[in-house]
């Protein structure tokens, strides 16, 4: 048991850390500037900005925990909601962005005492709310700012990335519509699709279990679809608060390290960045996130290379912290899973 946990830790935690640190080290090597560190000095602005960034990250996690409690009708305690949220974040940190931690919410919720069918419906609910935030937020961002502000000032965010953004946004919109159908309109379609897939020779052994799960899914989806409009409005409001709090981490770090640039533009660029990062092939976007942040926010800093320093601090707060917490939580959770 201890050997398997050790393997899990080293194999899944060290890889993204090594990728991220390698890219940061390579970028520092390419553009090292002695003036960079002379511009960083202790001040209440620096301390206040860093504390504010950490506070916003706590706000983001608190919002997601609140959402887990809310959509389960408070069946989860705060402690259970914390554990589920941290496990999701850890999973997101050690898997490619396209996979993410949401894919295992079913398992995490089920282990906290919620039946598999209802866990599936709740997972679809969380996915739907998260994707809906992106689907509704992007058009608003495009109305507020010109393409030049959002894409044109940075070399890497040229027309190629602009096209990529709209392609990904289109896929996310279609995916959100499919989640809507599975949750509110046609859960039977999802049931038939899963049952068809699990009739394949390699998967047939799990067909009976999937049949039970999908029966529960149909019943639970009907239950979720009967929730009032006020319920879903509140759930979406909590989702918005959680994501806005996460985006504000960057604003807080810009307060700490620079006085240049528009805070509103810095905020809305986060939405564009997160959409593009959904196709990152590395665990948790390691390396790619640091590089993209450096390129995307470099025009906010007067000294070359400062954007990379802030990118590294940003990743410590929003990424490496979850690897550490996951390493602490995972062994106990795996033991509970084996019991």
C-alpha cells in the first residue's frame, strides 16, 4: 500500500513540477536581466497584493465548496466539500487540461456517500455550470474590448491564437449544449450511448454496472431538472463568484508587482487565457501556462522578464499549492477507498 502511494506521488506530482520549472528556468536563462530583481523590493503594496491574491484563491475554493454543498442540498458537510474540491483540483493538476478534475467528481462524491447515479447528475451539473460561465462570459468580453486589446498586442496571441480561441469556444459551446440535454432534456440519450459503448467486447464486463448507473442517472437527472429556476440561478451565481475570484488572483499580483496597465483588461484576458489553455497537453498546463502568461501579460511590465516572475508566483498560488495539498490528502483518501 505504501509503495503504491509513493509511486502515485512521485509519478503524478513530480512530472508537472519538473515540466513547469524546466520551462521557467529556460525562460529565465534566455532573458535574465539583473535589473529585474533590483525592481523587486519589500513594500506594503507587495505584501498586500500577495495576501490579496491568496485571499482570492481561498475565495475561489470557498465558492466551489459552497456549490458542492448547495447542489447536494447540504448532504455534504463542509469538510467533505473541502475534500472533494481538493481532490478535483489535485486531479486537474496532474492530468492534461482537457481531462481535468471534473471527470472524477463522480468517484469523489460517491465515496462521500452519494449514490453513483446522483453523483453522475451532480457532476454533469458542475460541468454545465462551469462551461456556461465561459460560454456567456466570452461574448461579453468581446463586446467590452477590441480584438487588438485582447489578441493583437502580444506576438504569440496573433491571428493563429485568435482562430484557435474561436474554434475552442465553438467546441465548448457545443459541449455545453450536450450537457444541457443530458441534464434537463434527454438523459435517456446519454443512457443509450453509454450502454452501446459498454456492449463492446472489452467493456462488456461492466455493462450491468453501467446499466444500474444510467438508470440512476435518468432518475437523478429528472430530479435535477425539476429544480426551480431560482435554484439554478443561485448555483450559477455561486459558480460566477468562484471563477471571478480565481481571475482576480492575477489582478492582485499586478497590484503587488506593477502599476501599469488596465486592471479590467487584465481581468478579461484571464477568460481568453483559460479558454485557450483547455487544450494544453501537459499535466495541469505545466510549462504552457507559465509561457502563455509571460507572453500575455508582458505589456503590463516595464522591465523585461518581470512577467515571468509574476507568472511563477501565480502558478505557486493557483497550481503548486494544490499539488502539495493533494499529496497530503491523497494517501488518507486512497486508504479510505480501499476499506
